[in-house]
C-alpha cells in the first residue's frame, strides 16, 4: 500500500521511509493493488498469497 508517497509492505508492514534499501513490487491481490517488499516475495511464491494483508488492515495496523 502507498500512503503519502511511502510504500508499505502488505505482508510485513515495512515502510520505505524507514528502510531505504528495501525494494517494493506492486501487485494485485484479492482485487486490490498491494505493495510487497522483496524480502517477503519468497514467502508468497513458496507459500501462499494468504499472508498478504488488505490495504484496510495495513492502514489500521500501520497507524497504531
């Protein structure tokens, strides 16, 4: 998800403004656009897309 030009991983919630070396991939999951950091991509490829949080969930958890 992207908030104010900051990408947030929809799996681990890593924000791009806190980790400038992170790389994010934009994808579609469950009908919505999501961002996934490259560290979490193997979990999706070898596991399941079920670990991807919805943008609503990311917004709620990231805002805490």
